[in-house]
C-alpha cells in the first residue's frame, strides 16, 4: 500500500502512504493544503499523527506497550530506572560501562543551588506541588545556561529533578531538605532524600512505578513538549510546560482524582454501584477516574502490572487500605456494565497507582509529581527526537474559521 486517493470537488489527488514498523498506516497530508487548498479537521487529534517516532509503541486494541521494542512487562521487571531512562532517550539499553558513566554523570550534576531551595520556601504554601515543580524547573535556567550541549541539559534535568521532587515532599511534611548523594542509585538516593533512610521495598516499588510511567508516545504532555520544544526554547522551559499539561485531571492528574474518588466512595459507605451509576450519567459531571483511554480499547498493560504490585507492596508493608478493595469492586462492576463495555473503557495507569503512593506515605497532592518524575525521560526523548529530525518545523496547526465574515467597526457613539 503506497498511495491513497482523495477526490475533492471532482478532482482526484494521490496522497503518499507511510507504513510503520508495526504495520500502522498513515496517510501523509503534509502537501494537502498546497495542492488542494483544503485542510483536514480532527479536534483532539483522534485520527491524526503528529510525527513518526521510534520511541514507544502502543497497540491499543491488543493492550500492548513497548519501549524501543522491549515489552513493558520486561522493562518493569528486570531493569533499573536509569537503564530505561537511557534506553528511552538514546535508543539502546546501556551496557555496564555506559550505565556506570550515565550514573556517574547523574551523580556529578545532582545538587541543586541553595538559592533554589530558598526560592521554593518563598512559594505560596497553598501552591499545588505541580505548579511548584513547573516553576522550579524553569527557574533552573536562572542558574544554568541552557547550553548548546543538549545531552548536558538532559543530564542536568534528570539529575536535579529528584531533588526538586524530594524538596517538595520534605517541605509538605515540615521537614528539612536532605541533600542528594546519600545513596548509590537514582531511586535509592531519591528514597533516602524523601524519608531520611533507605528502604528496599519502597525502592523496588518506586523503581517499578517510575519505569511504568517513563513514556507513552504522543500523550497530551509529550505532545506539549514537542509543541513547545519546536519553538526552539530550551529543554527546561519545554519540560516545565509538559509538567503543566500532565497536571490536568484528564491526564496525569487522574491519579490524584482516583484517590479522591475512592475516599468519597469510602466516606459514603463504600457503595461502588452508586458511583458507577453516577459516572454513567452525563449530567452528573462525574467520571470514573482512572478509567478509559484515548488509545487503549483493552486493558492498559501498566494497570495490570500496578494492580498486581499494589497487592504485593501493601502486603509487604503490612498496609490495609480499604481503597484497594473499593477500587477492585469498581473495576469488577464497571467491566460487567454495558456502558463501559460498549465504550471499551478499562482501568488505565492511574487507577491503582495512587494506592501504592499512599501506602508509601506520599501525600495525595504529590501523586502527579511522582508521575512527572517517571515521565521526565519520555518528555526529553520526545523533544530530542523532534529536534533531531532534519525536517523539524515549528508546530503550527491550521483551523477552519467559523466566525463573523468581513464587517466594519461602528463608532462607539453609534453602537
Ligand atoms: C493518562 O494519552 C495517554 O497516553 C495518557 C496516559 C499517559 O501515560 O500519558 O496514558 C496517562 O492520562 C491516562 C488517562 C487518565 N485520565 C483519566 O483516568 C480520566 C478519566 N478518563 C477520561 O476522562 C477519558 O477516558 C480520557 C480523557 C482518558 C480519554 O478521553 P477521550 O478519548 O477523549 O474519550 P471521550 O471523553 O470522548 O469518551 C468517550 C466516551 C464518552 O461517552 P459518549 O459520548 O460516547 O456517550 O466514553 C465516556 C465519555 O463520556 N467516558 C467515560 C469515561 N471515559 C470516557 N465515562 C465515564 N467515566 C470515564 N472515565
């Protein structure tokens, strides 16, 4: 299949067809307007590809997710967060020497400037942690020139990000900031900065959760990174914008909304059936948070892994959280209900993750910050791929104008 034809106003046009390595078919419309003066229209981009990408593959119908060809199940089981971050950004799993060098670079650049800590303390106490994180990330440009060395900016951002997240946690608990460098390894050091000590169960749980969140192709925040990065602003500003996109409750903010939903159900007596009925009622303004996905029309493979991990981790930590049972009841109830079955709505990555974060003592308002910590390498990889494409151009979609046609301004005295 190499051509598609379009007939418009009696004229037939040939359009090139692109077939991806997993057999996906794309119709190249990049010359459509110059040849037909027509554009396509696809609000929300349900059928529109913004790019070719070699980073992450999702088969939404089959519930398949892979990072650079490696199945998510294997990535989450057998690797460190550093290995998967390296894979997603530079395309291959590091060998021992490359991993040691990468870890050494992260260690070399992990400190954050003392004035940045003071800047964080000056932020309004009521500021949401995602707003604080976004502002702190873009503030890094006040301390480090965004260099022409993209890879140095990559190292700096990843290295310092965990300190910014841990700083937010410590301050939310009224605790002193713990400087990075307390333990060997990205997640181990992050745990130490968060809790003041290491803990094997917590480190293993967070390593798995961060890996599961590393990338997810052209989601809202990754597309934001490509959009903002395409203006050739620096990587720090690009990531700061992506953090704000992730904050939304329809996107990464759903992990916080899920726990708030479960708490509401628990406070109301734990009646999952009543909540599901409300989520089906369009006038209720309520959705089953953590359910549904633009791409997955089957189980989100990450949700399967996280659900299994939630059982294991709460058992290891000896935590009995009624929210987990309520979540399982909601899942069973929804998956039997024609409303959800017909619309192919399944649990997504956010449905169970908050239950683990809460068991680890992370405040609900910081759940999406944890999502951002995991997603950072993905945002970087997506931006890097876009900027390295020799055909890269600024993202600038077109529109179909439906407003008032030509008319003259009437003087105020006559209006
Ligand atoms: C993430 O894109 C990614 O890859 C994102 C992500 C990543 O890793 O980056 O996977 C992370 O953001 C996961 C999604 C987290 N969000 C939520 O859990 C919020 C709840 N879910 C939704 O609002 C919704 O499902 C979306 C936003 C996830 C997807 O929205 P779409 O694709 O625009 O689907 P839609 O809103 O058009 O819904 C289609 C139908 C509608 O009903 P009808 O008009 O056909 O009658 O399904 C209904 C919707 O009302 N519907 C839901 C529902 N989700 C969709 N009804 C009740 N509860 C829900 N959760």
